[in-house]
C-alpha cells in the first residue's frame, strides 16, 4: 500500500474517492470501477501544497473567457471538495493567478488566503468553510484571471500560425503548470473529473482534452461563441488541456481523427492515418481503450514537446509530419499513455518512470505489431543510444528510476532515464519470464490499478504478488531493486542490437575514413537508418575531437541535400554534427530550424552544443535565441534560459 500520513482512515479516503466514480459518465466511456477508489492512500507530494488526505478536490467546473488582446483567461473555477468529517479548509495550488473573490454555492463569501510564493511551486491558496459533515461536499466558486505570462499558456499572434490570419492559444500543464491557469490541487495523485465552458471570439474554435458537448458552439454575446466540454473519468490536473484557434477536423475512422489548422489538415490527416490501426493494436495487446475517442491536435511549431497525452485529444508537434509516416511512433507513444499515465498514473513526479518507462515499452510493442520486429528493434536501438548519452551526462543519483526531486523542478526528472531505462527494465522482465507471462501480468496491472495513482512501491507489491509469486530464484534473477533504486544499468540488461544498422555503421565508418558521400545509400534508407548514420561517432578518437574535415562536411551537406531536408529528426542529427565542427555554412540552416519550431527535444541540445563551442558558438547562440525566444513556449524558454541566459 502507499504510505498514509495517518491523518485520515482508509475508509474516509475511500468514501471521498468513491464520489468521483458516482458522478456518471458519457455514453462512450465505461464507468470507473469501484475497486479504483477502494484501496488508495496518499503519499506526500513535495510539488504540491495540497493536503488531500484532509480535504480534496473531486470535480472542477471551469467557465472561462479567452481574451486574446490581453492574453488572459478569466472567469470562474467551481470546485467540489470532499474530506474527512470536521475538515474546514482546503489547500489548493496556484501560481501567478489573480484571485478576485471566493464564495460558496449560494454566493456567500468564503475566507481565503495565499501563502508566500516559492520558485516554480507557486503559492498555497487556503480556503476556509464550515466544517464538513460525514459524506458532505463543499462547493467553492473562485473568480480569477490568469496573467499574460502564465507558464502553461502560450498565446500566439496570427503571424506565428500556419494560416497567418487568427491568433492561437494552447496549454501545456505537465508537470506542475496547470496551477498557472486552474486553481486546484495540482498533484498527479489527486484525480479529478471536470467540465468546462470556454468563451472565445467566434472566428476561432475551442477544443479540450474532454468530450466536446457543443461541436458547433453556442452564442455567447456579440462576436463570441461558447464551447462546452466534460471529462467524466477522473484525471490528474496536468491532463486538463485547452486549444483555441483556427482549427478544422478530419475523421480517420469512427473513433479517431485529426484537428489542425485548415491549411495543414490534408497533410496531417494523411500522415496520421495509421492512428486508427494503432488503437486497435493497442487494445489487442493490453485491453480496452477507456476514453471514448482518440483524436490528435497538431499544434503550431512552438509546441514544446513531441506530443502530450491529453485524454481524448493528444497534442502533437508538427515536426512529426515528415511526409512518409516515418515518425508516427510518437503517436504510438502518446496513445500508449492512455493506459500507462492516464489510466495508471504516477502518484508523484519521483515516480515518473511509471508513466514513461511503461509507455515507451508499450509504444515499441505497438510499432512491432504495426511495422514488424525489425523496425521495432531499430527504434529500441536508437533509444538505447540516447540513453547512453544521458547516463554519461547525468549525475548518478538521477540515473535511478525512483527519483528524489524534493526542492527541484520536476522537469529535471523528465530525462531518457525514465523513458528508456524504464522500458529496458520492463523488457528485461519480459525476456526472463517470457512474453506470454509478462503480457498477462501487464494486462492485469492496467486493469487492477485503473484510475488510481501509483507509486514504485505499489508497483513492486503488484508484480511480486501477481508475477513473481514468491519465487525466490526469479526475484534474484529480475534484480528489480537494483533497477529501481541503484544508479546506472544493472548487470542483467542485454542491449538491443539491430542487424539493420550494421551496414549503416559500415557506411558511416567508410565515409569518415575518406569515402565520398555519393557512396552512402541514403535514398534507400529509412528515417531510422538516417538517424543512426548521423548519430554515429568514431570510438577511437580523442574526446571532443572533430571526426570530419570541412571538405567532408561540405560533401555530406551537398550530396545528401541536408539544407533542403524536411524531416526534423534528420535535420537535428545533421545540425549536431555541424555545430560540433563549427561548420559555418550550416549556420543559416541552424537559424531557420531554431526560429521556426520550439520543440525542446531539438532546441535545448542544439543550444547546449552551441554553448559548448565557446567563442564560436556562444555569439551565435545569443543572437539566434534573442530572435527565437518570443516564439517559444515557457517550457522551452525555462530550459534554454538556464544555458544561454535570458536575452
């Protein structure tokens, strides 16, 4: 069991939680099982001021208006709060919110106060009310407004969109940024149902990570339209998401489709057609999809991540639109989160690997079913290479799966350790016990723990009870505690080896040795083979030494037409080589790349590489960042500011 703080009985917690399951649901969503609420206690979340073991938010109802000129969302958040008998206050998380007033359902004012702000955590908002009777719910109405620099929200000008006509707004709440636009208990361990009414100019459309109740909108005053949404499955607050802009929809099949700007819709739809088959394959692997629809919103280029697994509406970067469906493994990843992350959620950010390690493993299984074992092995091998780079540059304590992020921004835990080491751990278990036995356990794990927060310790209890089953020899063979609590990679890991990369590595070695770029079979390679080629490095040279001459770089750039390359993964691989060699002719390509998209996966490493090049790279980094920063999301600027400094 998850450790309890001893301030409330498990029975009282179960009573509070069961209210979530009793709220009812949309016709296309199965009800939350009662078992999800019956055995959950809470750990203390060091990234939240909330005390859910005393009083917790079970439902959030938003009524907000988007003011693009002021760059503000304003209106009300109505919270339904339950707690132990006698509880007379609830503690929420807020950051940079302007609280106008707080009242109860009748309109009577409630006493409230905000505490001192702390870096990245924001402030506690404590609201007092009459002591709760057993089983009672306190409704609280908070009148508030966001600020123009709210870290979760990015307001884009028309010029920053593909259409160039209308402004755009989108949110990114993970890990603890939802508190910058919704006053609630912003912890992944506090699941909440929610609904929303969003008012916006009639020229744009609102979409959210929930069931859309008003597909055509409804009048809300002159020049304004309101959109209504509801999410009847309880979710952690970081999964409440909004997009408002000039967007259209195209269906893929009866339960999947694509939203994006009209000028981008045809290309996005063509690229994402495999989504429908992925949902079917995922269900065959690990049980029913529990969220109704699975749609994608392809955002403008400033979106800071590859994708975000917001329920019913994955947010995705346009950099996955490569034209050949070669990067759709990102969709497989975000879809897999519908089980690992959205259904079974890390209780705190110290347990982030439970979201991402499981999802990375599941993603690869979807890709294996979709494109075959060899393609899946290639993706594993690329991930393994990324992990080796991360392990080499990360403090040992942060290479453990179970993290200690107290006093730090939880974004610091979002590294390849959680993703790739976590997936490697699960593949090790699969290899040792066999796929059939492992799949049976994992399917049961998702079912047993649906709609509940999960900790590493509870994971260990589950796998020991339902898979290991007291087999001491198997326990020793799995080395689970070493994987979770020790740095680095345990001795029972077997790295993935893709035979498809053998000729790629040979071609890279031949080119480095002096062969012409024309001998590289580039046109016949997949994106993954091209990524491998560009990531290849000699193993016998001095650390940090150039491995290519200026003439070789020019040959590579010209022959492979890298200046005209449209695949973001390939461009990124090339630019890393160019920067590390101080290859001046590639700087225009670098500048275009960094000023036309804001995906942190690409942006941050390139600025880090520029910064490492001292007197050559730092002036370029400062100049490009001064131009690019206004178009980046706060998630990206927060990381790059720490490298380059704020212009």
